[in-house]
């Protein structure tokens, strides 16, 4: 197999991000009666009782075979940002729409919590048509502090089904960034044909390749087979010689769209065979950790050093980590996100000097480390008994929730880092309480 270095000069990629990131794809169709009608379609697809276990946490069950799913409120988007941050997700890769499915993107930008978790664009190829005005808006967004960037400050863009015909549009985007004084974007192309994806990336001067989802290798297979299929695709990406971002398939089951066809997928007959058995939360976390390890083994080709999770909320297609209605109602916690956080504690909370702390303080430190509130403070460097200044304490809060909340009287005394961790954790626990609308 020829790799991209045989056919084109590999674009400059910059320094490696040494701390691996987790991105999650957002497909925000859960908009109830919102503009475009897609919300009613996806509510219908998950209305049969056998699919209710997939319902997002903000769903309403109206009857044995009737559900209504409307996430188009600022409160719900705020809570989803909080869920993602609390459990260690670093950024959303948001599919762009101009109709009612744009609500979540706009609500994120209006959210009080937006600085706690970043976002980036996931654009389809047709967005790069010459004359499309939406890219000018993105150039302005690229400079914002909450937009996801590489280690050297380049705004990240994923392109779904990248094609050679977008070359002129890409050149216009890059020129617009240069004119605005914005760093050249770090662009990652997606194509289900991996060798073709690498060749297109080389021709277009993209910085890397990835996949939207890995799907299922065979009808009805167990989830470990999906994990191995994902890993095989990572190896294929490596073999191209390109930079890459491994995708994580959390599930694949399109049978709801077979039972209740939608208007944008008229060729739905094979959907009855497009499924894998459901993953356990721990298996999903293990798949993410495997991708972390694969990145570590291939550092020269994983400069961005991220994994991309399919998906935050593709519930009717089979891939999700968003909390579900029944997780929160029956277990009182988001099980898939909890498993991811437990995995992240092992990787992000490697403190050698907290063993003597009380269990509550230790838990606070581990959970906040998994959420990157204590980023880059490891081992003996954490110094739990060291006193915390006002600026450092404020930084903990801003990284935790995106802003500095009113925490009232801190007691007038000096705080240690362990005390500060407990204070931040208790305050954020109040902010991140489970929604009262569930159950």
C-alpha cells in the first residue's frame, strides 16, 4: 500500500498534544417539534417500547409505544455540558445544520458553562461550496477561547466525507483565516474508505484523517467484535502514513430506522441487519482506553492526540454516551459516562501523595482530575497541603464550571489544595445535580 508520503508532501502538523483528548460527536436531532421536522421523526423511531432504553435523559414517555424527545432548551444544553465536563469529555465535534438542528450549537455558545468544555466543527463537504457564507462565521469562532485547538493553537475542523471537489472552498477558508489573523485550521478528513481518505487528505493538504463511525463487522455480533473492528481501522489509518484520530464506535444498531423509516435514508431495507449487541459501559471505556494506548504507540502520527467518540447522541442509530432516561431514573447516575470517568481516574489522577487524605477529599481530587480541573498536576507536584491563593482557587472553579460562581464566605482562613479540592467539588456537585425532570 502506498502511503501519503509517496504522493504528496505531508502538511506541517506542529507539536504533539501530550495529554490525550476525548471528543464526542453531536448530532442534535432531538428537537421535538422544532424547525425541519426531524425531531418528530426521531421521536417516532424510538417510540416502540423495545427501544425506550435508548431514550436520552430529557425524553418523555407518553405511552407504552410513544415517546417525545425535545432537548431544545438552554437548560438541557447547559446540563449536557455539565455532564460531559464532569465525566471527562474534552470537546464536542458538532455537526453543522442551519435549521432547527442548530439549536444545541447556538445554545452552547450562549451557555454560562461554555468555557468548561470546548467544541469544534464537523462540517459536511457541501459546506465548502464557493460562495457559502457560513464559513465566515466560523473564522470568527476559531479565535474564541472555547473553540478546540491543537497544541500550537490551530482550530480543529472535521470534514465528513471529504471530497476533492472542496479544494477551492478550502483554499478560500485558509485565505480568510490568514486575512483575519487566525491560525491555519487543522483539518481532519473523514471517509469510510481509509486509503482513499488518506489520498484525498494529501491532495487537499489536510492535516489528518479519521472516521465518523466504524459500524458493525457482522449482524448481531457481540460488542468485543466491534472493538476489534475499530482497532483494525486504526491500524489501517496508521498504514497510510497519515496523521489520524481513531474513532470509537460505542454501538451500531439501525433497526429503529428500519421499523420507522425516515425521509433522509430511503434505502432502509438493510437496516434490519445493521446492528451489534449492546456494549457494557465498561467495554465502551475499554475501547476508549485502547485508542489512548494506540495513540501512545504511534506518537509521530497522532500529533493532535485525540480519540473521537461516535457519538454523544446518535441514540436511534445506536451510538451514544449521553445519559439515558432509564440510567438516571433507575441507577441515579449516567452509567456509560461513569465507566469512562473511572477509566480516566487511572490515567489522569495519578497522584502519589493523597493516600493519607480522608476518603471524601481523595474522591474529590480524583474526580476533578478526571475532569481536567487539576490538569498537569501529578504525583508529588500536587502537594495537597500547600496553601492555595485566590488566583489558583479561581482557576479551579473556572476549569470546573466555566466561570467563577459565588461561593460565599470561604471561612477567612487559608485553604490547602486538598481543602480547595473539597470546596470546589462540593460547589460543583450542587451545580451538577441530576435533573429533576427524570423519573
